[in-house]
């Protein structure tokens, strides 16, 4: 590499020869580095390690102004330096620290170096604390305190794991089931207004998820090869003593194991909470500072508006959940199913609600995420999306009716969770049904059970292949996941709720407490858009999003150009422009992004600094290309309704994203707005966001007496009539979200 020319220095020199300013040229080169470009030198692929060496040995980096060092692209580039070990440039880091110490501190935070203090890069920061003591000594002290607190919590988790190290993954699930019934279900059943997104329950779920991943990573393949005999022995040892105690089985130490599991849950929740509320906050939340108050490390708010915006986005997710359920009620009211008895008379009302919830998620998947009626599972079986959604909602009804409600009755009678579980299990044994705190069956038997939920006019007795596809769609292959975890290779790991059927060998296991409580809408979205992001259909789904959004704009009188390709010039290639819409002197250039539902600040920050940052840069080129094309491409101008002597409309570039994170922030000067906000503004039905009937207040709702029609005629977003100008104002002023 010593004899090779530096690709980034060459790019910088080229920009200067084109008469670009030093700052603009530097930012251009930095953006190229961040985007992983160039990818090749001739026919040879450039690896990341080479790219790091080339960039950080570029002489131009030491000649830049403070404005460039303090720019967002440079800070992100420096964070990448802090995360690699291929090259060292301490003299450059020291130079930057003298000119812009905050740039170095931000880069350290963003890189997560606070938890990698064995790194060579961290040694450089410690050296800065000596040479630039006033600027960095306190910062290093804060990082050391956070690292020490983290190591304490990790050590506690590792100590709490030891008593459970010999358990099989199956046996660990047994204790997770006990924990759910003892701690989570009573809280849920006793709070009438509890939502599907209870924060404390989510923390426990993620802790159980992390504990299961640890167990899978440390288990052998043999531990996951289950037979009827192995299952029977495990359940006799670990489940029976809880439910049916005898003198013989009380000496097996199961109580100590369960206590150890409780301690591990507490330790894992504490570790996860520390990571999310302290480490992630330190690394990715620019609205706060960590400071010492005496010997205590405290959080000091520095930007109240930014913190409120983060909280507001969480509130928007709740409002959107309400919105889609109201939309589903509207769909159901006008469908043939509104007058049909669903299942038995006894279960009809709960089955109707399950049907409506399935409509809710299908509407969202179709209109926001571009899903068609069916997708392929990982086993290549086509699964009907609505049937898959309905099956999960009906499972939720089943587990509520067959497990949670009778368990609550037994709990009220006995005031003892173990006796309540024993009563539930005994009731199941009398009826010949499984009512143990963990449900399991052979995969073929599970498919036969699901078959009843695939009944339709074409298949009055259900369809076995359709049922198999549904089971595969919601299944997580535990053995395959364990093998990936043991390999150490990066892998997307499903959370318990995203794929809640746990497949081990020929058996399917489910946690009844979780099945009855989880948010199935988020489960479906993330099953498809996070875990299944690399599906063959994902690209076509993005096309569908663009096409359906185009139809929505056309329905409001906009002239629309879909997937426009501007002429490539010598200086730039803008690429495909997703959507151009024009009406009433307003022209919208839209860049569409489709992802998944995030739950952590780290994931949101990564989305901001990768996908949204790139979208802003892309939109900058595309808006410029559209401005030029309106004069050079007569067909485009005519398609948008712009005549020869007409004034060029005001152009608005928007990043339209399926996620809510960083909503109404600007990237390269362009507004980021959620796709759902655009749809609601075009439909003019924001009243469904605000729960007009009080369905989500915890009060009982009789779905037979819901009259949605009286809520249709509500105040419009456009009191003076719809127009392009008013639509743009509604979006830019966030009127959709006004109470």
C-alpha cells in the first residue's frame, strides 16, 4: 500500500483543480469516505481497512478549518476512526483537539469508545487528557466512571448466570414462563388501561430475550436435539415440582434455580437499563451532558426541545396505533364480515376484535410498507398475509381466554401464583388440554391446529399448506439461530415477540403469557422489515410504496411523475427520483425510505447518521437535477402541468420515511417527514389519531354499538379547501399532530 497513490488525497486535489473551495472539497471527500467510496481501484475491490488507512493518512486533513472539523460529516468520520484499529494518527487527533476539542469528544461518544477502553484509540484519548488536560481530563474521568459502572453490572450478570449454566434452553424457557405468570400477568390484568406497549414489561421481555441468546450461544447442538423423552424428563424435573409438589420432588433444588433465575432477570434488566439510559444516552443523546456533582455523575439537560421531540415521537407511535385501529373498524363496518358470526357464539366478540386487529395491521403493511397479499417464508412457502395476521390475533385471543383469564380467577381464589398455575394446569389435564405455563406441540400437530384458522369459501375445512406457511412465518428456528450465535458471525436475531413460535427440532414452543400480551402489529412489521429485510420481495415492496403514494397524490389532483431518471451529466449522476408531484404552484421532490419500527436510541441514531444522512445528500442532487430538467425536459414539464410560459413552481424536497425517528428534522437542508403523516394529510382523517371515541382510555367498548359515521364529519385540515400550498403548510407546520 506504501507505493499506491492515496485515493482520497487525489480526490481532494481534483476538487481543488475544479475551483471548489477547500471546505467544500474536504466535505465532498469526507462524504465519500463515509459512504464507503470508492469501492474499487481499477478492478480491485478496496476493503474497509485499506479505506481507513488511505483516509487517515491524507495530508489535507491537517490543513482544514475549525468549521470543517466541527461539521457533522467530519465528526461522523472521526467517530469511524475511533472505531477502527488499522491505522493511527495521533498527531492529527491532537491537532484537531487543539482547534475543536468538542469534535473529538463527540466522535468518542458516537463511536462507543467509552466501553472499549482496551482499544488503542482510547489510549490516545487518555494521552489527550495529559497533553490537553483542561479540555479532556474531566471527559476521561466521566468515561472511566461509566465504564466501571458497566463492568460492575456485566460482572453481576455473569455471576447470576453461573447457577443456570447447566440448564437446557428448554428448561430456561420453563423458568421464564414461571416468571411471566408470577410477575407480568398480575400487573397487566390489574391495570385496565394498560396498553400493548407497557415499558416495564418490555424491559423484562428484552432481558429474557438476552438470557435466551446467552443460553443458545453457550449450548451445544445436542442440547437442542429434543425428543419426547428429553422433554418429559426436563418437565418432570423443572416444571412438575412447582405445580404438583411432593416430598420426593421438593429436594431437587428447583426452588434455588428459580430464585437464581429471578436474580438473573433483575441483573439483566439493570444492565440493559444502564446501557439504554446511561451508555446510549451518553453516546447518542446530544440534548444532555454528563457532569460530576461532587463525586456523583449526573445528567444535565442542555436542549429541552430536542428531548421533547424524542418523547413526542413516542407519543406519535401511540397515536398511529390508535389511527390504524379506527381505520380497521371503518373497513370492518362496511365488509361482509360485519354480520357474520366468527367462531363459536361464546368467542364471537373476541374473535371479531381479533379480525379487526388483523385488518389494522394489514392496512398498515399495505399502505405504508408496500406489502402485497402474500409473501414467501424462509422455507419458500407462500403465506397469505391476512391469514398470518389473523392467526396470531386468534392465538392471542386463545391464550387470553384459555390461560390468562382462568389463571386470574385461580389467583383471586388462592392469592398464590403457584397454586393458581397448578389449578390452571389441573383444569387442562381434566379436559385433555395443555394448560401448563409453557405450551408445546409437535410441529405437525401445530400445523393441524392452525389449519382451522385458514377456513374460507374455497377451503371450507382449511388448507394444510397454508397453515404450514403460517407456522413457518411466525417461527424462529432455535437450532439455526444457536449455530449462528456460536459461529460469532454477525446475525440478525429475532426478539421473542417478532417470531414467537420457537422451533426446536420437531417441536414448537410458545410462552402463553407473552402470546397474550404482545403487540402483534409491531411483531408483523419487524418480522418482515427487520428480520426479513433481505427477502426477495423487499425491493418490489419499495416500488409498491412509491406507486401507491403516487396514486394518493393523484387522487388529490397532483400531477405526478414516478421514478424519473434525469439525464446524467459529467459532474453528477442524480439517479432515480422516486416521486415528483406538482399542484397549485408547489412542486414536491420526494425521496422514499422504508425501514422498521425501532425501540432504542442507538438504532434511531444509526438510522439518522446513515440512511437519513444519505437521503439528504441524494435529495440535494435530485432537487438540483429536477430544477435543471424543468427547462431541458419538455416532457417532464408537461407531465407536471408546467407550460412553456408558466412560472417554475416553488420546489420542496422531502425525505419521506416509514419510520417516525427524527421526524421534522432537516438533512442537508431537507425536511424528513413520516410516510404515515403524508397519508393522513392526503386523506384528511387526522381525527382518528386522537381517539375520538375513547377506545384507548381503558373503558370497556361494546364493538356492536360503535357508530363511526358520526365521527367522520370532523374539522378538516383544509377549511378553505385543499390545495398544493395548504398541503405543504399542513406538513411543514405539523398540523396533522395538533391535538
